[in-house]
C-alpha cells in the first residue's frame, strides 16, 4: 500500500472548521495514513497561538503567579474545537493533568508541547485514527541534539504495527522521559522523521500558502510560486530567510529521496511546490529559482601586508570567532585582506574581546567593522549553465543606485550573494527580483 505522511501547520488546525478541512484532505486519499499535527495557530491576525498561551501559562506558574486565567483561555480554545467537532473527548482530565504539572514543577518544554499533544489527540479522535505520543519515539541526547538512530528505529517499530496514526509534532523526550522540544516550526522535522520511518513515497506539508514563493511577498508584490525546487536550493533559500519550511526538515527525507510537497489547506486543488533531490525531466529548467535575504549583519575587515605568506592567518582569525561561540556567515578574502561576516546580534556581546584578540594575536595593519548590513542571495541551479546572471544582478543594483558592500559566490555557482546597507535592503531586493523575473519563468 502506498504511504503518504501529511503534516498540518497551526493555521490549518486553528479551529474546528480548519480541522474539518484537514480531515477532508486526509480522507480524500487512502494513502494519507500518517498525520503529524501542530498546535492550533491564529484564527485571525490579532489572535494568539495556543503555544504562546502555554508559554505564558508556564511563566506565570514559575513566577508563583495565578495562572488560572490563562489556563482557562487554553481550555476554552480546545473546548470550542471539541464541541464544534461534535466528538466525545475527556478534555477536563487533560487540563487537570496540566494544572497538576504547573502546581508541582513546571517545565517550559512540557508546557509548550501540550498544544501539539492535545490538538493531535482531538484530531485522532475525529479521524478515528490511533494516537501515538511523539515522546515515546523521538529521543534527544543529553546535549539536546536529536538521537536520529534511536528515533528512527523506535518509530519504525512503533508505527510499523499500525495502518494509520496521528503523531504530535514539535517535541520528543530525553532518555529519562522529560519532554524536550525542537525549535519553533519543529513539527516540520517531526513530519520528516515520520515520513522516513514509515517509508513514505511522499511527505505533504500543509500550510496556509500555495507553495514556496520566489521572494518575500512582504517586499515583492505577487512573487511567483515555485513549482519544483531541489533540496540544495531550498537549503540556500531557507538559510537566507525563506521560511515556508523548517530548514532541518530537509535532512531526514533528503537522504531517503522522499519528495516534499508544500500545499495549501485552504486551496487543496493548488499543486503547490515539490521539493526534490533532482529536477524531473518534465520540470521547467529555469535559471533562477528564488531570491531571499536577511538583515542585521556586521563585517569585520582585516588588512595585513603579506597575509598570504603567513601560514594559518585566516584559520587563526576564524578560531577567535569560534572560541567566542560566534558563527561565521561568509568569509570573502583577497591576497592581503579578509572579511568576516557575522550576525550582529551574535557578535555584539563579544565585539570588544574579538577585536582585542585579533589585534593582539594577528597584528593587522588595519581592522574595521561595518554594521547595519543585509545579505541578498540569488539562488538557482540553472545559473551555472547561463551567461550574464551576475551582470544582471549588478546592473540592477547599479540602476537602483544601491552600493554593493560585498560579493560572494560559491564554486558550485548555485548562488550569488551580495551585501548592501540595511537601509537599501527592500529596494535592492525588489530591483534584483525585477531584473531576474524573466529568468524564473
């Protein structure tokens, strides 16, 4: 029997009516056997996500404050869903267990996970599917990193016994059973783990957009929906801020060659975006797949005569940042120069110590820091086969009167990254998109 794993995001499960849409999607194809659910999200723009209410509830309990009002809001939210779905579900005992936890030793991750836990139990009851707690299968090591081997073995054994199941996203447990969560958006990762363990032919990720967009719609008006994108292109765009899918969700399914389909719960007829290892023969061979960017970077520029003759100079620069726990974003260099681009928020607490060590240990001729920078990436596997793509990028910025602070291109020619001043970011991104739009068709 064919198997499809489906994951529904918070907006897809925000209310009883949304759950009914999700259930109709699941029931429309018998292959959709394994379901991963997020906690109910916002019903309206000014609404509050259930997860945020749970965090507030925990914080109040930990501070010794009265949390009853917030817990009441959470109970009312789930109560409305249960009532409108018309199912028999013992919500009161579940809320009593949460209250008992808060009154003893409140754990932040445990509380955050209760949105997925309760939402998945309700969805399972409505579908008539078995519920399997993620804490039984997803194991984290003591250092907080996923124990992928244990998780996969346990999932295969547990889910292999079932024809179908609903699994809550976002969390697992330490070896002692203490609940631990992924980072925000981690239900995407749970879905990928379930898809891998069940040998799914497809992993469908249902959300509130009809696929991945070729640019940020808050900056570019009506950007194109990407029909096909490779895992490597997605990784580049996700890293640069395109946030339709948690970037760690790619790794479990990429190794197994399981495609991911981004779909819209509110428009299930839309084909969405297919994320694949390699483009199929039927896919359009575009030059540029997407454009993405992020703000809030700093560049530390170092100059020293005969730097190239000083063995280990750049390694010693990078070691200083590593010692201070600051990750490097980019590191363009010349014969006697090297620039280190870092996230400003990560760099700021260690700024003076890093600069002091560079001056003391490496004795540069010049060291300068430039803040308030943004990075923009133009991504596409087709760029390696096309002439003039970089010229279009630079020409667009020249015509837009935007000064380029840095240029970086990997040897694979999968992306072109430019740095501009934060104040020019939106204007620069729109200008590049306009120049590249013809190469995305």
